[in-house]
């Protein structure tokens, strides 16, 4: 018999299907999971304040570059590597795709996809911060002076409008391109999002800028790593060199995405489920009481939470 676990969610995307939510599906592998209100264990994210209305064990998750506040949560799953038994790393690409099958290379799967690539380079981003993301706008503009770079997001769109179809529509679109500019919002240790993974699934060659520890996630020989170049000019020269030499392009595109084509440790569901075993076994009143003692109480913020809750 699987042990019964009563969980709840606060702050997940509107209209989300809880039965297909990552944590719900994961926990079903080892536990008898019921969504309850009030729950014994509450999952919440960085956009949520209503978790303050609950008095139970709280589990924080975010895929953004936000560190957990253990004065508000009891446990956390984030993109960071934090040496704390209350925390476990969970990159967004694992949260989004769940399993690694689409990233495992099959014999010559790159060869079959080459015939579909009749365009040079794709670029896909919907938001832009003029100070934080200057390099994204710069690489797009400067690489476009060499050959056309198609932008399919809202930012610098030049294909007649943003792409439809959410993640799968984006991946299908990328399949027609030889390269893809996969630039993160920030270069932060541990912060590897779907941007690199979508390009890999599309079997295009990623030009990646972001996580300085990305080699812990993926084989660095399978993409052009922009961080390691001394300048944007040097990076563009490398892209030109690879574009103009089929042998050099194939050196990249034929590489497995994982080291030895074996999924990285972050996809291991047992690793995550073992952490939940510890959470469910050792959580209790003493955990939440200690958190409440440490928490800074903001009456004004509490009133705002109550108002937002009552308007629903």
C-alpha cells in the first residue's frame, strides 16, 4: 500500500490541470496522493502570496533565479545548487519535460534531420530587458549582418508575428534551421532553462549563453558555448567558421547531448522521490513552528493577501 499524502497547490498557473502537474504526477509513482484543502503539504511558487493563509508544511518551487526564503518555506526545489538538506536542485527543463527520452541520441538521428534545415539561424524570445539582456539584442543584430536570423518571439519579431503552439510549436519551427540562438535571461550558476533543451530536441545546433555550470547538465561539445568566447566578435567568427565547414558542423551536431548519452542526475525521479520521503517522514509541528518563529510578519502584506484571496 502506498502511503496517503494530502497535498495542495497555491500560485500555480491559472487553469492549470492539477492532475497533470509535475509534482502530482511525480508523487503518484510512490505515494497515494490526494489534493485537499486544507492540505498537510502545500506547494507554492514565487508569484504566490496566498500561501501565507495556510498553516502547514510548505514546499517552495521556482524555475527563476530566486533563492528560497526558509523563513517562509520548509523545503524548496530550485535551479540552484544549495548545500542544505531542505533544498534540492530541480532545473526547469526537468520540470517541463519530466523524462529525458527526447534528448537521448539515436544512431544517426542527426543525419535524417539535416535535410530539413534550409535556413540559417532562429532566435526566440518574448521579453527583453534593455540592461540585463543587451547581449541578446546585440548577437541577433550583429549575426544578422552575416546571414538572416529569424526571430519568432515577440521581441524583434521579423516573421510576421509570434509563433503559435506553445513549446511544441516552437520546437517544430526550430527544426528548419541550422543554428539556434539560445540565450538565457541571465548567466547564473545552475540556471539552465528550456531554451537550450528545446533546440536540442529540434536537433538544431544551439548557440548557448547562460549557466556557467551548464557542463554539469549537458555535454559541452554538443553546442557552441558563447560564455567561453572573449568577445561577441570572436563568437560570430566561430559561428561563421562552423557554418562554412560541414565537417566542423557535423562534429557538433553528431555529439550526444548527455555525457556518454546517459541522462544526467537531475532527471532521476528516485532522487526527487527520496527527498519527498524525507520530507513526509520528518515534517511535523516542530518544523512549521520553527519557521513561524523566524518569519518576519508584515501586517500590510497580510492584508493585501487577504484582499486578493477574497476577490476570487
